[in-house]
């Protein structure tokens, strides 16, 4: 991946980093926070009231005195969801209340474990609890217009001798927990946490949401600006997108500018075409979804095709059986 110097360093390459799959928390539909903006992209306290409407989805985000929750604060929710999904997939009972080790959270999200790192973590909890969302986004196949905090409450359960939080209790909103129970989640690249700029993280989310279903995705700069939640003028936003294209360090996806003021996203090394490409029947994806709850079956299909291509494109007599065998190994290995 070129331009890797623009990424944050991998601060915990060999340590006890969180090894469970890390999932995003909201639906695989057009109505989740991967598609619609709910977090501020500002690096300074943002006390605007944000209003957003697109294709029937309405969102109002109201800050507390500490400002709106930021896209970097979302790391906490990603960690919480990954914990819950790991428990659900293991058959354990889950609840809205999670008991977390602060150090594990910092390491899993590639944050510094210094005193300043713990201080910023506490500030993130305060913004998440203080930011209020009013929306009609569907979670768990249930549409309600409701207001809630991104987290309902949090509490430091135990301090270290130095006075830092050692463990913390977090209560998620019912709206968010409902999305988890419905397994409406997508896996993120761990390199997501190495992206420095808020806009890069937001653009990655959008690419992940759409390219998980197809090898490539095109969107106009105007609509991308709206969906990103950026407050920048269009000309400034377009320049930032062009800078991202030149840097080319977005995990998993390549960006290309096309005529008509369009941006094309494509999966890195995953697009497999040709007359000998194995074709899966629809029931193969349905069986894969049952075998791997919570996984993106379209991404699994793309990974399988890439594996097939890298293996020399051998002839496959029964693509469905071969694909489901691949899925079974992925599930067993929990990769």
C-alpha cells in the first residue's frame, strides 16, 4: 500500500491486542451510521446541532457542553460491539451493560496507553454519553423515531494506583443494542485505527458499507460530501478527496476520480473477472449467511474468488461446495 507513511504507527504490533473480530455496530442497509453521518469530523470541540435528511432517513445530532461525539470517539463503540459479537457467536448471554478493561480498549484501537491516552479516553466517554441522537433509522428490523445517547451511561469501576481508570462499566443505548442482537454489523480492517484524519475514517466506512456488496462503487462528489458529514465547502472537500486518492492508503479500497465528478471505490486485489470465474447460485450465499452469522457474505465471496485466482484459477466442478468449505474454514479459524 503506497503512502503508508501517512498512517499512524501500529502502536501494539506484538502485544496483547484485542484479537476478536472487530465489527461496526449498525445495519447493513441504507439506513445505518456507516451510510449516514452521526459523528463529528472536527478535531476541535464541535457544538453545532446537526440535521441530516436523505431518502426518508432523518437524523438530528445535539451536542452536550463538551461538544459532539467525534469519529475517533466511535472507537469505543466499535470495541463494545466486537465484544458483544464475540460473545453472541460463542453462544454466551449478552446485555446492554459491558465491563471493559481500559487498557484493552486502548490497545485494541491503536491508542496510546500513556496518561494522556487515558485522559482522552475519559473525554470520549463524556462526549458519547452527552451527545443525543434523534432518528428514524431502522435497527433490528424495527423503525421508531427515538432520541438516545450514543451510550446511555458509563462509570469508572476501578482506578489504578496512579489514579487512571482501570476498568469501566458502559451501558449501551437500546437502539444500538438492538442492532447488535440483529447481527447488523460489518467487519473493519484493523488498519482503520491507523487512519489519522477523521475524513479518512468516514470515507473508509462508506466504502466498506457499499463495497462489501459489490466489487466497486461509484458516487458523486456532491452525495459523498453529504453522506460524509463534512462541513467543508464542495471545492475544499473535492481537494481533500483528491489528496486521499494521491496518498492511496485507505485500507482495503482504492479510490479513483472519474469524469462527471464521480469517485469510484474498488476492493484492493479482490475484483476477479473472466469466463472461467466460478459462479455461485443464490442459495450458496444464504447458506453462508447461516454458517457465518454476523459476517458479510459478499465480502466472503470476494475473498474466496481472490483465493481461487491466487491459486492459479483451477477448474471447480462444484463452486457452491467449494465456497461453503472455504467459509467453514474461515469460521473455524475465526479469521
